[in-house]
C-alpha cells in the first residue's frame, strides 16, 4: 500500500511525521504507527489542515490517549495530536478557560489555586481537556456536562463555539461535528474556600489510589456501566477478576480495568476484553459496551 506523503498536506507550521510510532503516546503502550502524525502549531494551523487536507485521508484525534486502545496495525490517514499551542489555562471570572491539550489535573490545580471550587473531580482523571469534552469525562458525582459553558471546536468549515446543550452530552459521550477537534473550553466554577477545595482533591486522589491501578499501563474503565449495573461487579461475578491472556490481564484491584503487564499487544488486550464480554453475557445476560475507544487497524 502507498503511504501518503507529508507533501499531500497543506503547508503547515506544526510538525508532521510519517509512519510515527504512537504506542509511546498511549497509556497502554500498545499499537502501531500513524501514517501521518500532525502536531498543529495553533488553531489557525489546525483549521488549515482540516479545510485543505486531501478528502480521502481519514482523520483521527488523540489527546493524552488514556482512554484509547490503539490497534497493532496502526492508524491510516492523519492523526492529530494537540500539544504546545493548545495548553494555555486562564482564570476567567468564576471559571477556567483551558486549551484542549491542558491536562485535567493541571486545570483542577489552577482552579484550586484561584480559589475556585467545582472542578475538583478533574484532579484524578488522567486525560486532557479535549478528551474530557469528547468523552464527557466524569468522576465522583460530577461530569464535564455539568460544568461546561462552551467548547470551541475546529471543523473543516471553521471554528464553532458550542454550548453544552449543542454538544448533546450523554454518558461518556459528546456529539461532536464531523471531523471536529475540540481546541478550548470554558468550565464554570464558583468561589470556594482553599482548604476545603484542597481537602476534596486529596480525598479524591486517596480514593483512587485505594481502588484503581493508577500507575499501571491501562486505559481506565474498559466498559460503560450498563443501566442499573456496575460493570466491575458483573465482571467480578463472571469470575474474570485477574483473568489473563498472555501479558494482558483484568486488574485484580479494579476489575473494569485491563492491564498491559509488559509486552501485551493491542490484540491481546482487545481479545481479553471480548472474552470478558462473552463471560459476562453468559453469566448475567448483560452485554457490556466498550467505553475505551478502539482505533486503528488489526495487524495484518
Ligand atoms: C488510570 C485511569 C483512570 C481513569 N479514570 C477516569 C474517570 O474517573 N473518569 C473518566 O471519565 N475517565 C477516566 N479515565 C479515562 C480517560 O482518562 C478519560 O476518558 C479522558 O477524558 C480521556 O482523555 P484523553 O485526553 O486521554 O483522550 P484520548 O484517550 O486520547 O481520546 C479519547 C477520545 O476522545 C477523542 N478526543 C481526544 N481529544 C480530542 C479533541 N481535542 N477533540 C475531539 N476529540 C478528541 C479521541 O478521538 C477519542 O475518541 C481513566 C483512565 C485511566 C488510564
């Protein structure tokens, strides 16, 4: 197969890499390369890419890749990774305006430092703001949809500013426009007492340490909680806690997390996930739905 050359793209100021390894950018540390990895310099550069890229080339966006299972055959077309140029964080009245590449935890810390409460839930989510909007990330009773004023989304037609309502948030999902890339968001907060905010953040961090393999090669919650159920409890009841396929394992600590113990491939992890789904369906009659986004091609 002929791989597209960087010259197929409009003249960008940001970095373009051909056949770029993506595994090191992901939490699972798995997966093949991007045919073209583009790090746009800024919003204008991204808009140019979206508007003038060859139509035949598919477009994929990755953030901190903490909710992605990137398949071993890699990703065809263009992979956009937002980095410098998209990571500014500013206090804006009783809110925070953050670039899509700003890490959720850093945003929570900025809010705390400014005496703003309500964004503490972000402190333990290991993604970036673009991914938080795209996934309607949430924890400990709050979700992005509860605090989002607007998100700016770059599209092939230009830059849109969309409200929470326009983004159609549902559980771990936002309805973004076709080929839309979140570039910035304003999150609402309210004045709070510094020690109380710090105490809430410490409690969240401690609860995570206690219940999740937070330093492992993982993708976070693998399956969505089905209505009326907890995914981890169904997985546990189906006898899957600790289940292994090679170096892919269902976490002993939190059985809705899959782990790469060292040399697991994406196929090992996805195969293990499918085995878990089959066992849960057989045991409880509930079909688990993947929360982790699986992208790219299976290895040939
Ligand atoms: C240890 C651990 C704990 C976790 N705990 C939680 C938790 O408590 N709550 C929770 O909700 N999640 C949790 N997650 C999952 C993950 O951190 C969140 O889903 C996070 O919001 C994903 O952000 P990201 O930047 O890593 O996105 P990625 O994983 O890179 O991408 C996820 C999806 O968002 C899209 N996307 C990313 N950036 C953009 C953008 N700028 N514009 C448009 N689309 C974009 C991607 O195309 C993809 O479909 C956890 C993960 C881990 C590893």
